[in-house]
C-alpha cells in the first residue's frame, strides 16, 4: 500500500469525526436552538399553533402577560382576539386538544365571518 494513500485515509478518519461533531454542535446549540425557540425574546412566546392550511395558521402568542390570538397567511398576520388568560399546558390529553382546536376554530370562524361582511 502506498504511504500517501495510507496517510490520506488516516487524515480522513481524524477529520471526519471532527466535522460531524462540529455540525452536530452547530445544529443542536446554534442554529437549531433559534428555530426551536431556544433564544427567548423580550417577553414574546408562541404558546400554541395550529396549521389551518399549508400556508395559514392560527396561534396563541404571549406578549409579556397578555395573550393574543393571531392568524397568519402567506402575506400577513392579523390579530383576532385578546385573551385574559390561557392555559399553558401540553396536549397530553385528547380532550384538551379537542377543546383547544374547537376554541381556535370558533375564533377563526368568527373572525372570518366578521371580515367578509
């Protein structure tokens, strides 16, 4: 075996794990944290989000101590309602999930009917 080929294989076996480790670290703690909400902004947090179509959604957003229901589409985001309180729990039970979806659906329906009068 040629010594240059062997040296190239050794360099590859050393460099490849380093590149994989750096890539993992950047995705896990760098760029990935940004997309998962890992960088808290000044009092702004998305509590719940439901996709209505591939390009539209409804979300409950907490801004400081106020809860806002917003609907977004391809080009804009609209405020639907302001809520006094909103339970910040996970969708662990089907009953809770169905009640949140029903509440979101009713809010969107009222907003849509109001906008199209």
